């Protein structure tokens, strides 16, 4: 099997493929340069060069940086390594015929190889392009057998070939040359050993009979009758070439092996003429798949290989001296391959064949045609490699690794010959190798036949260990949820997650009967709250509250009945209270040249009671002609003061600004009272009406105010207050002043203000000189003053009396009734209890 | 119809409208109340402006501006302007200064007056002699009873506000044994005092009602005349 280089990536590929198995580019590129040639930028073609390793001296291609044998850098600074020209660079005349023939065929191929420009050409690239064709063949003409070998592998149709020249074994394969040359044959020295034994174009060197390992014997690569190889086993022989030994030793070549093939393997006996030049009957080397593992094309090669009738053999084949052989057996019966070289006639044998045979022959027999011009590598090969009879290994690549003596293999079955099969190879060989018994069957639906594992690859398959795995029986039946009763479903309640209650240490709640009853009561309450109570009938909004109406009626009756029905029911008082009497005395004794400050600290709403007081006290002052100066700490009191002054002074011929003036509102509350008591003029700049009396020199130049600057300048201070706070403020802020003060407060304020009056009574001259409280006090004061009682005043007095009595009686009887009802309910509750 | 008569009649009507609350909340009552509130508010603003702001802040500038007067006016104006910022929320913090001044001054005056005008005299007033004073023109028995009642009332009323107690075996808290009887008597005095106050309030309310009724009747009488 030829190996071709991909023109794009330079990787090796079998010749039967059309696309590179690495880069998937078409290999058959007619425009690429020939094999072994690098397309340079200038259009010239550079031939591959060979570099000698400075360490081991082995040849290496120039594109390698390290020696492939000893990993020594090839392209070091000190290495005076001059690339040796490869065999491709030798003149065509110096090349052996077989090689020349190969080059000529390659040059005439339709698919010249074009290695990548970035890569140097590899060592085993075909560089036959450009070289002269072998002498025996026209330049560019590929032998038919070679054409046939490449054509069908690429899928191309077999090209025209002389029917008489095509061996029968080759006819059936369809491996006839096509118009396209898919690949170009590789030089012998570039082909690795493992491949050499399979190609058949190699010259397997004869191995010594005693040294032939069993695994190789069966391959048929060695002739059975051949003498033991004279040469020592090539130490450089790549033992790795047989690393994938899979098949047992194939029987040695039998008498059916063509002589030419036997001669190729190095045996003295040349295969009889007529035998197929390339017998594929013998089993392939261990590195190659066996007949059973081989693809169909190869099997077809074998199976269809029919002995070529002499008269049907092409001339070149006849020259090989192949004898007619029976149909080679196929399958397991197929004998091992025998690459012993045939013995064609000297005239008819192609040069390359002759060369191969010569090389396969013992060194004594082998006589290279041009020993002097032979390249060094070839000479080295011949010197190093054993003879065909001695060497049990096929032809080794000059670039093969020298592994040295390998220990004998431990495999009993495939125990190689001493010094033959390396141990690692024996170790890799499986104990039992099974060959696929079933032939390849095409995959359904595809036209391609299913590939078969080669034996060597099948041997690498892991041993299947049959283990008994019990089938998982899922018989769990779901019990909850909507999937209850179904099997084979995921558990709704994973048993791992669900915590379970401990059956031990169950906590019991201890409680008493009282707690239980309380809990029941609470539960009953909660349940009772939930129960909706029927909504009671709402009372009509227009319903008049009879209690209120009753009280109103009673009070109105009490107010109106006495003056209307029972006049003088309530006589006016004739005696005055001491405090009222004292007040009268104070007013009575006030000088008329000193104004009296009257503080009207009550609201219009309180005018019903305080107005009577004001009429009594202020009226008394007015009747005496005492100048009056009115102030008010209430905003609305100033207006009340003005109304009172107007009413009182009109009766007594008081003239404003002379006898009476209303200063108006005194701001600041206690602060204002304190300021006024300290500096009255600073508190007011105008009167209640806002008059400044500029024409008269100002407010404080008026006759009534001319002598007033502080509180001490007043003859007295009369405080008319409806609230205890107002009265207290006047009392507290005027503390320490000698001006006497009269308090006229309402009935409700009187108890709160009276302690002030009572507290100063022990003094020699108490500041609080008098105290008049309520309507009663006003009546007492007027009675003491001897003021005439008007009818309206009497009417009012009667109303007031009736109202007070009515209120008192209502309070009394109301409380009594309430108390009686309460007692009655308690008695009923006790009775029920 | 004179203005006085109109005033009387209007007053009587408003009084009746307020007294209509007897049948419950009604529009007449609402009108009367709103009228009273509005009129009062207006009247108050006018009085404050006429009697205080205008003469104290504006008219004072027209008078003789002595240095003292000018200083006082300057401070008055400054506090007034700062207090005006109370009307604006973002700058209302500026009005805290005059407000703080007023509150502080008022508290000082009030506390001083309470001490000297109320607390001291009242405490002194309780120091009465049970022995009658012949100088007073009061019956000695009356003086004695008055003094005793005063003393008892004071002490017992103070005992009512004794908040110290003792825990009884049943868990209740009671006054101390020495204080408990006085506290009991003091509760009587406190009750009486509160009753007297309530009586005065009732008396005043009756007086107010009588006066209103009298005014209504007067108005009716005048209308009828």
C-alpha cells in the first residue's frame, strides 16, 4: 500500500484516499508540485535534503529540528551540518533503475504532489517528478500494476489498461490505473518498515531461519525455504514496526508462493514464473490487518487474485518469471504473504524489481548495480541490515530507531525468537485475539460498508467484563397527590427529606383544670366574637331627647314663672356680706380727685353677671364723681368697658377725657399689668378709639390722666374679672403697691379669689380692700349703696332667683333620683345573685 | 328703628338661634356660632391693630425719638419682624427668638408673681391663731370655728394629696394609718370646694341665661311697642 503526502499539510495518507485524513483537503491536486518537491515562491522546486545527526550520524530530513533517533538538535549553531542532498537530488543516471522507474512514473502521474510551502519536504516524499523515467519504461509511464493499485482506492474508475497485461488477481480488484494518479509512490528508503512488509514493493530482507520470530513466520514475509539470514538482525530494525502484532504466526510461504515474491523476501529459490508478482496470499505482517480485517478492496485483491495465465501476463510480468499458480486461498486459509522475489528473466524483469531482488538476496549474492554510486544510506542499510535469509524482519527504514537487543517476550504463544520480537511488542499482543467472524455489513441506509476493526486494533479493545447488574425494579406506588396509584413516578414525599416524629419522648402538655376551663372560656369567647350579632334597630335621628326637653322646660318655668307669676318671690337682699360691705366702704371713701383704674377683664358673654357688678361698683364710683380710667387685658373687654362707661357716665354727666377715659386693650397679660403698674404712660399712647390727643398735648396730658404715671397714682383699682386667672394676675403683679384693690368677680370665681382677700385681712392695711362676688354681691352692694331698683332690675332679680332655685332643685332631686336608681339596681343585682 | 333696637333685635335673634341647640345641632345654631366666631375674630384683629400695633410701632416713630426710645423701638421692630417669619414654614425657625423671649419673660413674671402674690400669702394665711383676736369685730366663737375649719381643711386637703402608701396583705395599697383619716376628711373638703365651684358656675350660667331671656323679652317688648 503506497503512502502519499497531502499536498496541503504534508501528512502521510494512504494512496487510496482522495482527501487528506488530517486536513480534509483533496490529495489529488494536479497543480501541486511533484512529490518530494517544495514549491518555492519563485516557482522553482526545491528537493528535500537530508541532514546527518551530529550525534548518531543517522540521516534525518532537513525540516526536522531534532534527530528522530537520538533527539539531538540538528540545526545547532556549531553544527556544521550541511544538508546532504537526498536521493532525489542525485542525477537521474546514478539512481537505481527501480528508483528511476518509480520517479519516472511519478513524474508522469497526473497528480503531482505539492508539499506545503512552509514545510520542507519530508524525507520519504516522492520526488520522482522531474527525474528521468526508468530506462525500461517510458518516462512518465506508470506500470499497470501500480496504476491499478492506486486507482480504485481513490474511488476513481479504473482506467483503460491492456486486458492482456492485467493479472487476473488484479483484474477483480478494479485496481487499475485511472486517469488520475491519486498518489505517487514513495521511495523505498522513506517507507517505514512496518509498511514495507505490506507494500510488497519493498525488499524484505531475509531473516535467519533460527531467528525468525513466530509472529513473523506467519506473516509470510519470509520465504520458508529461504536460508537463514546471514546477517545479524538489524539492530536498527524498528521493532516498533511490529508493535501491533496481532495475528498469530502465519504459515510460511508454501510452494504456491510465486518465485518472484519469494525472491523479494530474500530466498534463494525464486518463485516460479507465472506466479503472481505480488502474492497477497500470505498473511500480512502483524502490523497490518489480516485478511479478515482488511477492507474489501484488499480482500478483493486477495480473493480476486487469480493466477495469471502466462499468456495473459503482461510482458513485464512475464519478465518477472512468475509461474502460474492456483487461486490463492482467502480468509484464514490464506497463506502468509511471501514477498520473496520472483525470478523473472533478466530481459523482462523491470529494473526496480531486479533491484529489489538483489537487495533481498544475501549480501554475497546481492550485487548492486552501481555500488560506487550508491548512496550512502543505501550502503549503510545493506551493511547494517541482515540478509534476507537471516533477517526475520522486513526491510527496515534507514530512519528506523535502533532499539538494540530486546528481552524476549513473555507471551508464550507468540514467543518471538531470541533477539527477535521485543518484549514490549510481545506484551502488547493480547492473549486471545478474536477475528471478526461476521463480515462487514453495509450500514442500513448508507451505501458505505461498515468498517471492520483490524485485528491489531481489535486487540486493543478493552476487555469487556460482564457484570451482573440487577435490573432496577421500581415497584414503588405513589400514595399521595394526584399521581396516587401510579408506579414509576418520582416520589412526592421523599423519605429522606421528611422528618419523622420521634415515637420516644413524646412531650405531653400538663395543665390543670383551671387552665383547661380558662382555655375553654377563651375559645368560647373567640368563637363568640365570630358570631355576628344582629344589628339593633337604629333610633330615629329626629327623636327629641326627653330629658333635655324636660330640664329645659323646668328651667324656663323657673326663670319665667316667678317674675311673671309670682313677683317679689325672691326679695332683694338687705344685708351685705362683709367683703361686699368693705368694698362699698372703700369706694365710698375714695377721693374724687384721683382717678380710679377700672379693669374690665370679662367677655361680652359674661356681661349678664359682671355687668350687674359693674353697674353696682362702677356706678357707685360714677355717682360719687370719681374719675374713671378703664383698661382691659382682654381684647373684647375694652369694648365692654366702653359700653359700660357710656352707660354709666351718661347717667352721671361724666365728660370724656375729663372724668372718664377708656385706654383700651392692655397687651401682654401679666407683663402688661406689671409694666402698666410701673409705667402707665409707656403702655398707652392713645385711647381705646385711637385718639392721641396731640392737640391737647398727648393722651397723658388729659385732665383725667395728667396726674397719672404709675399705678400708685390711682386712687384704687377695681378689677372686674370673670375668670380667676385674670383676677390673680392683677393681684400678683400689683403686689406691694399701696393702691387699694377691689375685686368684683363672678359667682364661680369668687371661691377661688376669696382666699386672696381673706389672706390680707390680718394685715393692718390690706391691699385687697373689698370683694364683691356674683349677682348676689351686686345686689347686696346696691342695697348697701341704696341704689334704686329698676323694674327691669327687679324682673331680672326674680328670674335669677327662680332660675337658681330651679337649678338647685333639679340638682338635688336629680342626684336623689340617681342615687335611688343605683340602689335599686344594686338590690336587684343582689337579689339575682 | 334705631340702631339700638336693631342691635337688640339682632342680639335676641342670635340668642334664640344659639338656644336652638336644644333640639340638636342645626343650621341656625351653626350660623349663630360661626357669626359669633367671625365677628369676634375680626373685632380682635381690629383692636390689636388699632390699639397696639399702629400706635406702638408706627406712631411711636413719629414722636420724639430719644436714644432710649429709639433703642426700644429698634428692639420692638426687630422682634416683630422676626416673629413674622413664623408665617413661613421654611423660615419659621427665625421666629423662635422673639417667641422664646416672650415665653421666658412671661414665665419669669408669672413665677415671681405666684411666689410673692399667691404662695407666700396663702401659706401665711394658714398660720392662723385658734385664739380669737379681740381686735377683730368678729365673734370669738366664729373666729375659733373659722380658724379650726381653716386649719382642718388645709391639713386634710394636703393629706388627700399624700401619695405615699402601704401594701395590705390582700395586695391593695392604702394610705398610711396616720394620714388616712385626715385624707378622708380632706376628701370632704375637696368635694365641698369643688361643689362650691360648680355652684358658682351654675349660678353664673343661670345668670347668663336669665340675662339673655331678659334681653329677648325686652326686644320683643320693644318690637311690640
